[in-house]
C-alpha cells in the first residue's frame, strides 16, 4: 500500500521525503528526523537563526553550543517542510514508525498538527501504533484516513479528489480507480 501511494505521488509530480524507522536507531535522538530532512537540510540556512541552530544541534551539526529546545526544533522542521511544499507538492513518509526514535515522533506530531493546506501530506506507516500517540489529529485508527479504509483523500492528486490506496499485489491486479480522479477522471467516493 505504501509503495502504491509513493508511486501515485511521484507520478503526480509530488516531491517525496521518506524516512524508515530501524531498531538499531530507535534510541538515537532525532535519527528519524535527520533521515527525513537530509535531502533538504541545505535549505536550513534560510531558517530563523534560533530554529536553524536548534535543528542543527539536534543533528550534531552545530559547532556552537546551541539549545536543543523541542519547540524550536519542531518549528524549524515545520518551517523547512512548509518552504519545500510551497515550491512543489510534498509527501512526507515515515515507514516502520514503530521503530523510529521518540524525539522524531514527537517532532513529527508537532509538525503534523501545524501543516495545513493541499501542498503537503504526512503518511505514517507502522505495524504497531502504541508509540505513535503524539501523531493523532483526532482521527481514530479506523477512521477515513486509516489503513483499514481503502479510500483516502490525497490533496496532491487531481485537485484533492478521492483516490484508491489499494496498491496492486501479486494476487490482486491494479485497480482502475487507483489513478487520481478514478478511471475516467471522475472522483470515486465510498
């Protein structure tokens, strides 16, 4: 399902930033956030000074002694992602989030609650959601944006039309409505 969403997003011209949780890095503070933001980290130079310094300090990249204030790090990550999304639609993906470090998950939860609009989407995939409590925006795990529902709203696809998130598998052929806007451009709804 995740690969199908990534393929759809890239085919629609959306930029994808991706991180994958890993057991050996689960205890390394901000390792997941670093993996996610590495492709756009050069753009951190344009951030407000305190935010930039806090973000770089969290990644061990700041020569000066800078504060690692979680608020400043969250603001920096959100500002950076917002700037990237302002130029081109953005899909932020975290796979195997159950193994991501707690600091990255808290920061992503902070960012998720502040990113709005059709230019950016956050997709979190996890086998166990126990550690993901800070990522909720009031939607239940069985709600319309969950893995259990095959229909999701993807703001970057065809002007926000409904799309099918059921990716093809070896035993299931591609769904004709998996393209943005459905088989003939008409949105398909549940």
